[in-house]
C-alpha cells in the first residue's frame, strides 16, 4: 500500500500533486475544498495543476481546512518550498513534561480499567497497570508481546488480530474485525505507519478476504462491543480513543489514549477482581 503522501521528506512531490492526493483522501471535490477554505475552485484547480504557486499562509489555510495531521502539514509546506513549522519531540524531552504528566494522570485515573497510549501506528507508548493485567489474561505479558510482535514494539492492533493474540478469544470477531480494518484503511491513506501495520495484519493466517469490505450490522449498537471468552470468564467491553485538542508537536498530534470500559456489570466485576489480585 503506497501513495505519494507516504514518501520520505527527501523526495517531496510537487505541491499540486500532494494537495490533490490529500484532498482525495478526504473525499472532497475541488468545489468542496473551495467552500471549506474560502478559496475559489478555479484557484484550487490552478494550484493542483501547477499553474499557480501558493503562499505560505495559503498552505496553512488549506491544511487547516483539510484537518491534516501536523506531519502532513509539514509535508505540504515543504512541497510548496517552505520550511516545516512543526517539531517532533520525544516523550522524554523536557518540553513534553506537561504532555507526559497529562497522560500519566489519564492512565492512573482509569484504573482499574485498562488504558493504553499509542502512536498513529498503534505502537504502545505507555500503559497503566490494568493494561498489563489485561494482557496477562493471555499469559506472561512479555511472552505475549514477543509471540505477537517479535522484536518490534508492543502493538495492541496486532494483538487484536494475531492468531496467537486476542482474535481466537473474541466471540464477535466476524463483526468487529471488518469494522476495525475499515477504520484502519482510512487512516492508512495518509499515515505510512498505519499502512505498514495494515499490510502486516492482513497477511496474518486466517484473515478472511471478505474482511476487506466492512458491512455494518442491520441494527448497529451505539458502539461496537468486544465480546471475549477466556476460559470460563466472559469479558465484554468497548473502547474510546482520546487525543490532545490543540497539539503543536508531531508527537503530541500522533498520540492517542485507548480507554477500555466494561460493557456490563459482570465484566466490571471481573476487572475489579483482577485489580484486587
């Protein structure tokens, strides 16, 4: 899976080509983008064909109207000949102290329910103790991650679909799998890490070809639950993703917290029993 949006910054495509690809990934026509950005359709056509060059402020205006991740905003700026705006700091950078503290508070406050911090490729960045207890339902956590991810970083998305991970234990995987993969395909249109992850997951043994097309159930619930059967235990839960509201750093923009919530009283009791040892 590859698009011009996924090339390295050392080989940036022309601005018009990148803009056209980004607009396409958002399912927007030139007219739709012109309405969103307050720019004439004719001028957008000129930008995409290379007949006009954008100013720096116009690149930023278009990026905002398209709701692009910061990494792609940098790419659009560079394709137009401007310097990137947004830095990418590691989580242990002193400037990221407030971000790290906010994540730690979220994880701690979600106990005794599991919560994970992941990047856009679903690589595990942080987790609370409840997340460790959740993974331990499959065995010793380090061994679980090793058999699912090998030497690569722990990855909850891989854990969900791997034949030695959660997939055999998810009773409603036939409904859940296509829904998760459909969302992943949308993210993969503009996120190289997600595209690579999707290629890995789709190559797992036992992934049905029909999962490449997601069909919603006849009467979909408010959220798609995960229905697990582990030995004699039943664990039904749903997840919620949260992110920073006004990120100004590529790392902060990429971080998401996946919160696991019990979907019934029995599942809540099970998670609380695990926390009590």
